[in-house]
C-alpha cells in the first residue's frame, strides 16, 4: 500500500469512530428484554423495524416505549447512577 492509501484508510477509520451513535426507539418488554429500532404503534401492536427486518409485538407485552434513545445511552445513564 502506498502512504496515501494508508492515510485514506486511517482517516476513514477515524471518521467511523468519531461518528455519533444512531438513536432509535426502544420498547421494554414485560420479560425485561429491550427491543431497539424504528417503532410504529398500530392498534394493539407495535411494529419494530431494524436492520434485520420488521417484527410485530403485542402492546400487552410492552411495559414502556421511549422514542429516540439508544440502548448504549440507556446503559450509560444506568451506570452513571
């Protein structure tokens, strides 16, 4: 590799590391699991879209719904207590 190619690769890695984390919606389920993605409520169901596809979750299984928060942010807030 040339010096220029190495510098371009290092710049790309630095950019990816410095990029802010994406914020998504979070559903907390009755069994304690967290489901993260883009959430849309339709009637008695929540539809969660993430990089793997779409999943339907019954509203009765959901204890809370937070918009625009990532799991990483939630963990950091918990650890800061």
